[in-house]
């Protein structure tokens, strides 16, 4: 429950005023509901008693009937306001929670953020935040409103009816309701977790099926993947049905408790009325008010059924959440920079935090306008060296100086403006070719975009699909893997970085196209220092120097 309290504290801190107003309206709704039914019962009984006594002509029917109408209309208006306030506050709080979460992930290790790019990681992240919307709406506010309403009902029933009726009505109902909710919370804990996991698995598998349906059809695996999707859906439905059954049983127990409380209130009221200690209309008021107490439990049943899933989601979110206020890092003082110069001394790097270094005592320097190719077998650590130079992973030992300044002294924004990095795994957005390129330079003209495409030998391909206005699908769909990679390279070159890091930039290209791309890189960044992770002979031959890491 600690994680739930942490999330609730964040929501409360962000939306305290809206939630307080919403809680006040929720209490008003429940209070008006009990008052409406109690007053209606009193009115009917009092009017009947007046008629039997021959006093119907002088009985005041106008004020009670006006009060009934006021309570009915006021309850509807208060319910609308309560829903509007609490839902709006919850949505705003969750939006801020997403911002805090993403701000915390910015400072997470590069390997962890890389894993979140997969469909499973992103799906869990978004689903966990969505699962937290019930903390305030279906747990805290209903508990607060129900508790205050029951306490107020007990006080008013004690004053308007008798203390014995008040204690029996509220006490017996509260005991039964609490028992039903505690049982439901324990019984639904595992099914709610299973339902969340199955729903996430269903979404991931369905997305994979839809994205890869052409390849799956050609490979004969479409039916198997479709069966996996349907199996995940069946598990999610089974868990949801289990939760619904628990919710219904809890509702049945609460209904029995409410019936017993109502029957007891009726019996006590009748006995007191027969003994002359209580008037029949007031006894009717106690009976009908007790009947309305069941409404205080209705909003809680679903929240209790989902408690296990919310608890799991809160634990995962709080592990990643950086609750410290975001601050702007002050810019470092201006230093004299050696244009494009890179110096690496005694560098030791590891691909995974806590693992032994894959490379150590690495030394090299690259001057402006020079290219150094890192060579060696796959897995030796070339990509890890590039990640370390780019400031994405911390080195185990040694130092990196860029432009004469130690890497830790670079403000993030200045560092990203100074260097460009083409990793093995690139990302494109669903949009036009121009929109993908202008992520690097929003102010770039169409002519500059076309020049960048020519330098990566992609101008002809883009012209064939409709030019800069050609629409690409999600992740650059509409281009082949090599073409999408070259579009990402063109985006890097648009910024004309002074230090350029390239991880196998010509992978999958024929030699003629590869030579044209490499020539375009040098033409776009003639003064840049280039560090290249190279596998292919064409890349090694193009570099000015080589450093074999084997």
C-alpha cells in the first residue's frame, strides 16, 4: 500500500482544490439521496396519518413536496458537478504523472530507456498509468464520502428518530459493508493482477500481429500468431469475469447487510411506535433513510475489485518515478573549444551496468576533418564506445573530452547540438518525409532537405514515392530498412554537427551506393571529427585511420 499512498500523495498535491470540491459534492450527493428517501417516507406516512385523523385539509403538503423536488434536482446537479470535477482532476493529475515519469526516465541508464522502446515496455508503461485512474475516483473519494455520510446519517437519525435506531441502522450496515469489501479485496487481488497482465499481453500480441501480418502470412505463421492473440484475449476475459463475479458476490453480501439493517430499523421503529415512544412518520423516516444507506457502497465495489492491479501498477510506477522537482541546469561557462576535436584517454566501458568492462585502457584522438574507424569482431564493444562518447552510458574508467571540454561539463542541450549520432537502431515518425527531416532543423528549407537527401543517395527514392510531401507510416513504413536508415542519416547531417558518431552507416548497401553515401557525409560535414564503427571494407577504406579493438 506504500506505493498507492505515494501516487495518491502526488495526485493530492497537484489537484487538492478540485478533489476537495469533488469530495464535498460526493458527500452532498449521498446525503441528499438519504435525505430524499427519508423525507419521502416521512411525508407519505405523515400525510396518511393526517388523513386518518381527519386533518388532511390542514396538513402542509407544499413545503415537504418542495423539499423533495429540491433534493431530487439538487442531487442530480451535484452528481454532475462531482463527476466533472473529479474526472477532470484525475485526468490532469495523470497527465502530470506521465510528465514526471518521462522526466525521470530521461536520467535513467541508456540501456533501460532502450528497452522501453519495445512494444512490451511501452505498453506496460502506458497501461500502468491508465490503471491508476481509479485510486482517487473509485477508492479514496468513495471511502471518504461514504464514511462522512454514514457518520452524518448516524447523528441525524439519533436526533430525528432515536439513538437505538441510528446505531443499529448505521452500525449493522457498516459492519456488513466493510466485511464484504475486505473479502472482495482479498478475493480479487490475484484475478485483477491476472486481468492486467493478460490485457497487456493481448495488446502487444495484437499489435505485433497487425504490424507483421504480411510477413506472417508469407511464412505461414499467421494462424499461430492469431491463436496466441485469441488465447491472450480469453485469459483476459476469464480474469475479468472472475473479478466481476467477486464484485457481484460482494454486492450481494452488502445488499444482505443493508436488508438486515433496514429490517431491524423497521422492527425497532414499529416497536417504539407501538409503545408510544416514537411517532409513525418518524419511524418511517428511519426505515427509508436506512434503506438509502446502500448507495454509499456502490462506487466502492469496482475500485476494491481492481485494487490488486492498481497496487501492482503503482509499485512499477514508483520504481521509475522521479518525484524531485524538475530544474533547469545552468549553462556551463563558455570555454575555448578546439573545433571538432575528440580525445579519449584510458577509457573502459561496459555494455551492462555492473558487468566487467568489455574494453579498457582505450586511447585515441580525432582532429577536425579526420575520420577514425573502430574495427573488430561483432560484440567487441564498438557500439558501447560510441554510446560512451555520446554521453549515453557512463564509462567505467577514463575520460572523454569533446572540443577541449570534459564530457561531464557539457550541458545536455549544448552537447546534442555539438555532436550527431547515427545508432544502429534509428527511429522515424508517421508523417511526411519533410516532417521527419525537420525534427533536426525545423527552419530548414525544402532545398536544404533535398540536398540532405542527395547526400545520402535517397533523392531518387523519395521522388518516386511523391517527394518531400510523401506520407510515411508509423516507424517510417513505406521505406525499406536501408532507406529508412539513410533518411535518419540525412536528418543527422542536416544539423552539420562538429562531432559525428556513425554506427555502420552503410550496412545493407551495395558498394557504389555506400561510396556515394560516405562521400555525401564528408561533403555535408567537411570539418567534423568522425568516429565510425565499421564492419565493411568500404567503410574501413574510407576512414583516415583505423583502430582495431580485437
